C-alpha cells in the first residue's frame, strides 16, 4: 500500500481508529517541563531514571538524598556487582510522579563527589546478543 493509499484509507476509516489516549498529556508534560523527547518510540510517561557515572562510594541512601529535592522518591538503587558487591557506577531512581522525574533530569551534568552525573530516562533492558554463534564449539 502506497503512502497516498494509506492516507486515503486512514481518513476514510478514521472513525474506527481510536485516538491516542495520552498524546495531549505527553505534550503538556513536555511543554511544562521544557523536555524534548528523543524519539517517538519513547514511553508516554516515565518516572524511572537511569543515573550513570556515580562515584564508587555512593550507596542507595546517598542517591535517595540527592534526588529527594525534586519530589517523592519511591525507590533509589545503586547497582552492584554480584560477586564483589561493589558499585558498578550506575543506578536507578524511581519517582512517585512523572513531573518530579522530568524535573530531576536537570541533574545531568551536575558534579557529585567530583563526577558529572548522567541522568536520563530509564529504558527497558534490551535482549543481550549471545556471545557464541550456533557454529561455535564451546
């Protein structure tokens, strides 16, 4: 189906296609916070942030204290190595609401313990590529 045909079908059957439920709310959130979404596949709402470039000594409570000024934090976690239990240098902060998470994005680039934080919307973990191929012998 060509683009022109699709547009014709879409306009003819538009009464059967449900309107996006959250488009206006997403636009409102983006306008009110000044945040630019990077892709149209981004979730409509988010409240979970990835925090990277953490100092090795930071723990869950430190992360909680750093981000509480932006709103109610429901969970703050520094990811640790399974074997050594040392910080892996990143973590996640989950807020009660999307507006607080959007405001906390301002922490990106701010130095904490001498390291500039990387703060961005957390995304779902992608499936890892297997290290071996089907032809592999080990």
